[in-house]
C-alpha cells in the first residue's frame, strides 16, 4: 500500500480526487490529508496571485473571505468533504487541519506514518513560487521523501 501525505488548501474537485487516486495505477492507497485554513497573513499574496491570473474580482473580494479563526469551520467542512471523496474512490483517508507550523507537522506526519511521498495540491502562487517559499519547495528540503506538486482544479 502506498501512503501519501496530501496537503490541500481547498476542497478537492472530482478531477483532483481522480488524479491523486490513480497516480499509482491499481495499487491500493492510503492518504493523510493536511489542510491549512486561510491565514490573515496570506491575504496580500492571494490578492497578488489573483491579479496575476487576471482574476481582478477575486482580488477585490479577498477581504470578504473568512481567514484566521473564522476560517476553521469552512476548512473543516472542506477537509471532511475531501476525505469522503477519497474514500468513495476506494482509498483509505484520514486528515486534520493544520494550525501552526505546517512544515513541522508535515515532517512529523511523514515520519509517523512511514509515508512514501508527499503530494501538494495547490492553486498557483506566483509570488511564493518565485521565491521558493511555497509548501512544495519548502517541503522538499525537510521531509526526506519525494514531493510532487500538482495544481488543483476548479469545480
């Protein structure tokens, strides 16, 4: 069985579920899903990314979206929905929200579970990627297993 630590930022679209559950063909898979709620500190970076993608309306609405403590309930619902979708696709799946220190938690989860790989399923984050500060770039230097970065699909 392949054990994958899957880092997500939003609920998984059906296309994303199909993608990650078929990465290893017919081999059975187990996922540990980590989801970080939207942080207040990331608002500016998300708005810049929206502008870079030509999503000006999204950039303007960034202030209206829950972040920080207000983002926990929506993040938990998104995590639960993603776990249910992975299970429905035939995979084992458990998960949790990431409050602080996501890379430290990721490293400990990889060690505790004996994970074979990390998959970061994310939207493009141009500013963070430019400076190699995105989760995938930072994880590659910490976890000791292969890290694959995939771009999430919109529903």
